[in-house]
C-alpha cells in the first residue's frame, strides 16, 4: 500500500521484491500527478463504480485505472523513466 511518500509492506521480505516496489512507485507517481488527495478521492469513487459494475470486490479493485496501469507495467523496472504524464488515463 502506498500513502505518499510511504510504501507500507506487510512482509519484511517484500522490501526486496523489485516488482512489488515498482508497482508501488507507479502509485507514488500517480499520487503526485493528482496532488495526492484527489488521487484518493478518484481511487475510491472509481472503486465504487467498478464494484457496481462487476459486483466483485477483487475484480473492482483490479479494474481501477490506477491499478490497471501499475499491474500492466510493474515488471518493467524502467517504466517510470519514460512514462508520460497522466498515463493512467489510458487505462480508464
């Protein structure tokens, strides 16, 4: 979980997981682009819309645009070096 500027991990060993950390760094960039508070408002509202749409909490979570971008690019450790501003919009 990422709450700018912190990445909160459950398992101590995950601090070495580069894919997980890259996923969370993508969220940090998203949060910065939306000036933090609007990110969380958008995230929550989109989750509610997806929950109504899919009627499944996990599927709703996985289809939030911010999560779709992070999951699609988490294995590309150079993604943030070339990521355009507001790229998450592509995943709406």
